[in-house]
C-alpha cells in the first residue's frame, strides 16, 4: 500500500490488540487481591482448618483460588498483556517489528490463556464437591466454620472473568492480525521505501495468495 490511509482490517486488528490492556489490568488487580487475601489471618486459619480435617478424616482440601504462586502468575500474565497491548499503536503505523512481536506475543497469550482456563475447568477438587464430602460425613458442623473463613464469593468470579476475557481477546487479536497481514501485507513496511523489494514474509504471503487464486480458477 502506497497511501497513508489505514486499511479497516488493520485498524480492527490494532484495536483488538489495544483491548488487551483492560484485560491485563483486570488480571493484575485480581492477582493483587488474591495475594492480599492469602496474606490475611483468615486465610491462615482456613488452611489450618482444612489441613486438620484432611489429617483426621482424610478429606482432601479443595482448590482455593490459585495459591500465592498462582496469584503471582496472574499478575505476571496481566503485565505481559499490558505490554502486548501497546503493540497495537505500532501496528497502526505499519511497523514490521510490531507485526513480528505481536504474532509471537499473541501466540503466547493464547497459550497461557488456554492453560489457565483449561486448568480451572478440569479442576475436580472444587468447593462444591468439598462441601458435598463434608455433608456426606459426620463433619456437617465444619461447613459453617469453613464458610466463615472463605474469601468473598466474587473473588472466584472475578478471576474467571479476567481469565476468560484475556483468552477471548487474545484469540481475537491474533486472528485479526493474521487477517490484516494476509490481506494487507504491504501495509507493514517498517519504513521501507515504496519501491523496496518484498521481504521473505511478503513473498510467502504472495505465494499463498497465488496458490489460492489458482485453486479457485481450477475449481471453477
């Protein structure tokens, strides 16, 4: 592209990338809140209570949020998404390095999101199953004790929303960038002269488009 008008698909891809900023901020805030709870006296008493139940009756403790290490991971992922989102500014300017880094960061963000959401979805030691185990035993009196020490219920909801939003936006941004590169690879010049020869990436995309054109002609 020789003009300065930004293609619509490029604008969409850039704004989807920039949209990772609020998702990253939510992850950071959620991780900080969880770290604060893990450092509270209530969390210490709850862990002691769950450990005593496990020791005396063999009922394993449920998975509580993400542990301290998990909370730190949320913060790190949130900071990563904030940095990733800034690439959207440079994608609008057609920078080759931003295109490359956005692809790499997008793939990593999607992978981390899938691992996080998938891990939570497959977790079997939930609070619900834990309370069911206590109800089916002689420990029904322990249920109010555990509930009194638990974190607010919206903590887990906030974590799920932040993780889900991060994964969905990462997928959308990655797909949007792929569409922008395929349809407007010439936009990402990185400051090259207009008559400069195409780079390896542009050549590969040209071959893909040519093969697609030939396939369509053959099918017709």
